[in-house]
């Protein structure tokens, strides 16, 4: 269910943070948490948290791409698009 999924992503984030944020895996978890907060999937909708996690995801995906991961462009573009959407929603709510 959605709440369990959110809790698992949050647990993954805690584990990855303890391991000094390994480049592979960490941006993906950030993106998934950002999406959960963006749409209120398994948690309350929180655009500020969505923005934080999606920005971290974008930075992580960019770093992976710089390190030669040719398959990161797709997830990077999706994370950037969702981050832009969150920022637009935040401006509309202000």
C-alpha cells in the first residue's frame, strides 16, 4: 500500500544517509520521496519537502551523468520536470 511504500523509501533514505549517500541509489530514493511529498502519496502533501528531495535527486543524477552513467538522462529529465512543477505549484499557492 502507499503508506508502506513511503515508509520504505524513508527507511532507505536513512540507510543511504548512514552510508554517506552512495551515488547509485541515493538520487533515485530522493526522487521517489519527492514524488510522494508532491502528490501526497503515502504521506501528507508537502511541497516544501518535495522541492528539497527533488532538488537533491536532480543534483545526484547530474553527478551520476558526469561520472559517465549514460542511462541517467531519462530519470534526470523527469526529476527536473517534476521539480519545475513543484516550484510552479508553490508560487501559485503563495
